[in-house]
C-alpha cells in the first residue's frame, strides 16, 4: 500500500460510513414520523363518537366509482 493511496482510502471510508449514518438517520426519522402519525390516528379514533359509522377509504372510493351520478 502506497502513501499515495491513503487519500482515496480515507475518502471511501468517509463516504461509506457517512452514507450509512445518513441512511440510518433517515430511517429513524421516518419511523418517528410514522409513530407520531399513528398516535394521532389513534387519538382521533378515540375522540370520535362510537355511534358514527366508519367507512374505509377503499369503500368510499369504490362507491363513488359505481355511483349512478358518476356517468358511463
């Protein structure tokens, strides 16, 4: 190993470890955001009155597509 190769090796190490750290930070941030969104959804579900029926989004989209007002 020449001393001329040292800068290239250091650059590769920094890029690999830096990329790995950046990816890990990005994933942890995404998980935190998803947990917060799930907590908000649970809080909204708990705040909704029990007698209000809940229609899943897929059913709401399907009923709009098959509505007689939607046209041919």
